[in-house]
């Protein structure tokens, strides 16, 4: 993954975008020496989203099988009673 400042990325955005789209390059954007963002190919972004969605579904399915907490007990646990 290449790195560049936000100023340079702004100045060369068309070139950066072409490198990502056509060469599959990943570009890390830095501001004041710290990484703040990345420009990545759309296919990689979609894969990351799919993995996150699958992980979320696993959590949802697991919690769907848990026994619900009665409201009085939930209030007690939250310090609301």
C-alpha cells in the first residue's frame, strides 16, 4: 500500500483514482504524519462489507436464541429501579 499526504492526494486525485481502479493499488492518506483514510478498489471494499455483514448476522442469530431478560430485571441491571 502506498502512502501520501492529503494535500498530494487532493492535487493528484485523478491519477490516484486511476491507480486504484486500473492497477488495484491501495493508497493510504495521511494528515500531519498520521494515517486517516484509505482509497481501495471497490471489490475489496465490497468484500470487507460482506465479511462485516456475515459477522453481524452471526451475532444476531446467536442473540435470537438467548432468553429475553424480563423488564424488571433489565431495569435493575441498568440501575433504573
